[in-house]
């Protein structure tokens, strides 16, 4: 089968022929229909310091996908061949304190597809049946393809009560854009989104953000006074940029709550006094809640949340290079690649 493989310890990604994987007990084989490119895939493509530490060359990359079940492994019940599914890409151990305590998204033995084991940028992928997410008929495949990052956005946006609240989102990457839409959809008051990329800020505005702020040439403080605000009640950090996080700490209302998804560089500092004297809550967010987040995000789409507004490009898989180029240039929301 065709697959996008990280063949060499260098910048790039290679389309190769690899064997079709075989489903073992309690696993299913899925014929991949559509995949989406994540920021993580771009890191692996660029071969940054994190990828060099984490990825073994020869790996099939990719973790955002939708497809149809092609074969059931021994012991699988409750699923049918031909059924359309996406899947949770974090495979957990099922035995540890967190798994057994109902917090599997915090399993310390998590294995990520397309990072720690072969991923979804291929004609077929094998997944544990317990990770499957059946896709309801009204949800189009090009949206189901990126439920994984949609789930990061939903997990973060739903961590604190945003109904009637003023929300600051730092970072208008695909996840920040989707989070802005969710907050507005469920009834936040003002949703202000910052970035340094006007193309992405426009997508956030189209998604319903009250105001978008290019912090390279606009002041967040000015926007707050325009909106007659003293501070934000809820912050969603979605840039991974220490400056953005410090801007957020400065602009939070005392007692505010911050959900932190963006991955900061090692050793990044912050103004601790603002956290302490304002009594802020800072909650780290990892992955998606299994499977609470999946239920909620599916229902949000079925209730009219316009997830499709973040989807800017759909390409056949043979044009994958163009997809990675668009991602690298920051001139894309979600890029979906079609395998069929
Ligand atoms: P992305 O890299 O596409 O988006 C980040 C955005 O932040 C970019 O648009 C960038 O221009 C913007 N930015 C840079 N400097 C800024 C500043 N000073 N102020 C405001 N914005 C600024 O990333 P994404 O795919 O949307 O993911 C968002 C973040 O979440 C990333 O850091 C990613 O690594 C992280 N992430 C975490 C998890 C998790 O489980 N915790 C999962 C997925 C992604
Ligand atoms: Zn576990």
C-alpha cells in the first residue's frame, strides 16, 4: 500500500510502498478515506529538535483521519465491515491508575499513532477497536478527518464555563480558530483572538470571534478598552508562544481561569506574580477526554457548529507536498488530503 513515511533523519516526507498491516485480537483494519495535516506532522516534516528526539525514521506518520472498516480482528464485536469511523489517536494502557480511575487521557503509557507507532497517512491503518469513533451519517468525511484537533479545541474550550464570559484565545492556528467558534456557539460574550498572522485571524473572525488582534501591530489593551472590558474571565492558550502567554496573564481578570494547550519551549518563563496576586487557575490540557470530548464535539457539529469554516484546502494525496508547503507558510486552516 501507499504511505507517507519519514524515511530519512532530515527535512521531508516520502511516499513509499509498505505492507498492509494485519489486525490482531481486538483490533480493526481501516481503509483510510481522508486525512488532515496537523502541526505535529509539520514538525516531523521539518525535522525539528522535538522530532529528532521522538521519531524513529521509517515511521508512517499522520494521526488525523477518517475511513471505513475493512476487516475485524479476532474478538471484535459491535462494529461492521464498511462502517465509517474516525479514531482516538492516543492508545492507552487500560491498566494504570488513571485508566482505571476514569482519566485515560492522562495515562502515562500513552502511545500516539503517527508518532510512537505507524500512523494514518496510508491506505490502511490498524487501530484497537476500543479507540474507534463511529461517524454519524450527517457528518461529512472532510470534517470527520480532523476530529482529533477539533477535540483538542473542544477539550480546552469546554474545560471552564464560558457561557456569558469574556474569553481570550492566544493563537489562531486551526485549534485556536475552532475554539473561538465553539466559545461563540455555546454562548460566550466577547471572544478575542490574537495572532501575528492576518490570514489566520481572518479565519477566526469568520468563525465568529468578536475581535481579532494582530499583536505585531495592535494592542490588546486598546481592544479591551474598546469593548469596555477590565479583563478576561477565561483564557485559552493555543499558540505555544511565551509572549502570548505573558500577554494573557497581564489581561486576565482577577480570579480568571486559563486552559493551557499550546506547548511552550522548554524553560519558558512567565510572570508568576500575576498568577499569584490575581489568584488565577492554570489548567494544562492534553489530548481529548476519552470519550466525553468525542460525544460533545459530535453533538456540537450536529447542532450546527460551523466546523467547516476552518477547512481551507482539500487535495488528492498525490499533492501532499503542496499541503505541507501551505502549512509551512501559515496560509491554511485545515488541509485535508484524500486517499480515495
Ligand atoms: P499552530 O502552530 O498552527 O498555531 C499557533 C499559532 O500561534 C500560529 O498561528 C502562530 O502564528 C500564533 N502565534 C505565534 N506567536 C504568537 C503571539 N505572540 N501571540 C499570539 N499568537 C501567536 O498550532 P495548532 O495546531 O493550532 O496548535 C496550537 C498549539 O497547541 C500548538 O502549540 C500545538 O503544539 C499545541 N497542541 C497541544 C496539544 C495538547 O494535547 N496539549 C495537542 C495539539 C496541539
Ligand atoms: Zn493507562
